C-alpha cells in the first residue's frame, strides 16, 4: 500500500500508519532517521495534518517512532518485529 484511499473502508490515519510501518520495516526509513513532518506527509498523501499526526502518535505509542521537541520525529533504533 503506497497511497491513501479516501473512499476506502479503512480510516485514512490507519492507512498512513500502515504505509509508514512498511517504510520502517523495509529499511526505507532508517533507525535514528528523521521522518517527514506532519505537514509534508499531509501534502504527500493528500490528507490533513491532524490525520498525519494521529498516524504518527500511534507509531510513537507502539515504539516504532520517537519525538524530540523542537527537532522532529525519528525512527526508533530498536524496532518491534
């Protein structure tokens, strides 16, 4: 899955979360690497910034990402398998 289906059965934040999880698991986004901002993700996938924020928050809660205030959101060095 690499695009968001706006009329699909799955919520948009969940679709983005799955896309982001795939980028992490395939190594496209490297551990310790900065991910795109909420605004950039919104523009890239045609969703609102708040939808992107919800997907990021879910991945932070799962331990796949971490936030540093004033710096951004990064891929965790130890990811869940």
